[in-house]
């Protein structure tokens, strides 16, 4: 409802002693041997995939309901407010299959099987299987000082007071709560406009993995530590906004007081003022029966007129065929349809009338009315 106010070197030598070739070959062989040893150490450092004795844990998050109340936001690309979610504490036993050690670090990775990544700001959005309207981005909390990091990521050196981790040895691990992986940030983005509701039902949006070693490796293992599932609904209430929610001001112009002597009649030679009313809706399911009507204080003497602050003057609002819209009458309406952008524009007219047959007092008069959209 809206008011309508009527206002990053190699050193070489030039000569080589012929009998020195054997020494040179031996020198090269030694260098290659050293490189081989260093490379082997690097493999050990990367070979440290971890898994839980009980298999991957499950963390299920629910952002409940998000509502898009402004029709102008129900468009592709709209990002809804970020939601912070947390899970309860789970105690587990983790073993890392690796060589060497003990190591000073364990490393966290985050990944997803969702498709079609799109970077928007510091979030990475993905399509949701079975959902054509929404995309989702997930950030996972780590205690490394990185805070929340967008999936995919890794390796991140996890914060710990323990300075030694042993390979092939079961260790206690706390998941959830204030621990690494225990909280996430979720951002939902509209891929297309929503009609009514769009649901995310137990979708695997991300998984976490642990590695052990000096560097965290170049990839994570195949078995997740935690699988993160997301639930929630985005709702677009059936809603229409008239004139972007702002007041419509109409200047009826100047008239002579003596032109209002005839009750219910507009002044002679007066041209009714055209009013173009833009309407933006957000739900195409509401387009079957859309109507616009007028509400306000009706004149006791001329029911089709809205009473002004001048007791002898009222204002009549009509449709584009100049038929009056009787205030507060659910049957006196203007039907309209929406285009593919859920938009419409309704044309109305307004003109003043005398409502008592008396000559009104000279001076400015104002009238306040409301425009209302009804649908079923």
C-alpha cells in the first residue's frame, strides 16, 4: 500500500684438462645422488593422509528460512545476508598413514563436489543439485588464525598446542564446537528469480580432510574427515510494491472557488490529471487475479470522492476510461497483468469536485488516499 498525496647460474670454464673428464663425471654423479635423497624426503613429507576410525563424521547445518521481501531483489545475482552456523562437539579417533616423523604439523583441506564455481567477492558459489534457483558458498572456520576460509582451500596449518604428531598412531580429535571445522559461514545467491519457495534439502556442500607431514602435501586424500550438509529454505512472499514504495504526488493545479457550485461536478474546462502508477511484483504465481483499488476517507455527500481538508471539496480518482474508483470498495478496481519482469504500469486520473454545492473557502487543499493491490 502506498500513499498518494495530491503533491626469481651456471658457472662454466673456457678450457677443460683432458684427463679431468673422469672427475667431472664423478662430480656430476654425486650431485645427482644428493638430489635423489632430497626428493625422497619430500615424498615422505607429502605421504600423510588421515582418516577417522569410525569413518567420516557428519555435520548438518540448517539456516532455516531466508526471506526476500523486496521484489527488486528477487533477481539473478542477488546475494542474501551471510549466515553463521555452528555444530556440536564430536569426539573421534584419527590415524594418519605416513612415513617419517614425528611431524610438527597436521594440515586441513576443504573441498566440494559441487559444480560451476563462480567467484563473487570473497565467496565461491556453486550450483545446487536439483535446485535451479539457488547457488551456495561455504566458508569453514580454522583455528590457524585464518578464521573463515572459502571452500575449496588447503593445506592450512592447523593451530595446536601439541608440537609432535606420529604417523600410523591413533590420536584423539575433537570436531565441532570451537574446534577447527566446527563452524561455517553460508552465503546464498540467487541464480534465477524464485516463485514462492526454493529449498536446499540435505545437500553435501563441503568436506574437510586432514594431512600429516612437513608441508601438507599437494592434495588431500580420498576419505573425508567431515562431510558438511546444508538445509534451508528461501521464501519470496507474494508481494507487490507501488511506485517503489514512495508517495505519489499529484498537483491538481489552480481553480476558481466559484467553479465548485455544482455538487459532484468538476470545474468547467478542467482537464483531469493523469497519474502513471508503476507496480513491481515478485511472484508470477500471483498474476492470475491482480487488481488495484483506492482507499481513503470517502465524502459523505459524494461517495465516489475522497474528502479533502476543505469541507466543500473532494477528489475523484478514475481508471483510464474515466470511470470513478469508489474508495474502500473491493468491487471498484482496476485489473492489471504483469510482464516477464513482474512489472506493470497502471494509468489513473484525478480531478477535484464540489461535494456540497457551496462555494468553498479559498486556499490550498490536500487529499490523502491509498492505493492497494489485491491478488488471489
